[in-house]
C-alpha cells in the first residue's frame, strides 16, 4: 500500500499545473450512454479514464 505525504501531494499538484502529468482519456460517453460506460469499466476493459459528458 502506498503512503502519501503532504509533500508528495504538493509535488504532484505542481507537476499537474506545469502540464507534466496528464490523464489518459480512453473514451468519452454521453450521459445517455452512462450504463454502457459503467459496464465497460466494470468489466475491467478500461485502459485509461472513462468520461461522461453532460
């Protein structure tokens, strides 16, 4: 289990703000497709973030 510290979180925040860390969005689903998105994630097929757009 990883342990996090305030210093680690501040470093991560700085890296995100500088654009050094970016999330990988695998797929975007519309709100109408929310059930399909949940099935996709639940089946452990997601290789990145799954996003619902409103």
